[in-house]
C-alpha cells in the first residue's frame, strides 16, 4: 500500500512467476499454491495477483515487460522490486534493457542495502535516480529511471516463513485460482506434464 501511494499508482500487479530462472525448481511450491498464497497476503489492498507470464509464454523479465507493453499499450508501468533483487539485477537477462523499458522502483529490504548499493546494476542506474514525487508527474520522466523507496522495514522473509512452515503449500486446494488480470484459470503446467 505504501508503495502504491508513494508513487501515485492506481494499483499493483503481483506477478507470480511460473519459475524463476535463477532459483532451483526443486522444493518450489506449485504455481497455484503460490498464487493462492499471494492472494491471501494481498487481500484488502489494491493489488491484483497474476500469473500472466504463463499465458504470455515468457520466462525472463525482459520478455515479460515487452509483452505487457504490447498487450496494454495505454498503460504506464513501473517495475517494483526489493533491494534484494537490485543486488542481483546484473545477473538477469538483458537487465539494462529492463531498465530502459520502464522505470524501476526499489523498495528497501532489511540486510540488502549495502549489497544493492554496491551492485553493478546500481552503479549503472545511479545516474537515473528520480524522487517519488517526480514520478508522480508522468510527463517528467522516461525510462531508464530509478526510484528508491524507504519505509519502516518489514522484517519478514519468504524464506524464513517457508522454513517455519514447510508444509504451507498443502493448505491450498488443488482448485486452480482465477488470474486477476486475464481472468483465466491458472493451472500448474509443470504438474500436468508430470501426470
């Protein structure tokens, strides 16, 4: 909520990835369980949960962003990420093209400020910094643009939450959730291929 207000956004789309190329598939919960979990965490907020990458057939962020801009040409997008992702952004496919595609807003995460500030991506993006106030005036900016946001840090970590409750995904039914952007049913294709 704070991010949406600070940037003057209408809403946020929480894109649940079918699979992160930088993370191992082993031990990852099903896509449907992760979508159900995201919807539960984002209820009562102007956040729409989507697995649109599955429908677009994209695997890498750079391809997803280009596809989103083609599909929704009248929308103005801002890429939201935590500082933990900024610290490793230089490992992402065509990360400079991501920065040239749409503004990036980075939300501070406890324990990542130093590595994010020292990252190769930050060294390149530093010259494109904007204040959140300038982003609110859509006529004053274009990509690349970097907005750094600081709020009282949320100490919760997805990794720690999963460790504390390794069976969390079993609480979600096998019923496919409906995508809040495309309105189509979300299926876990990796499980279907196993059957």
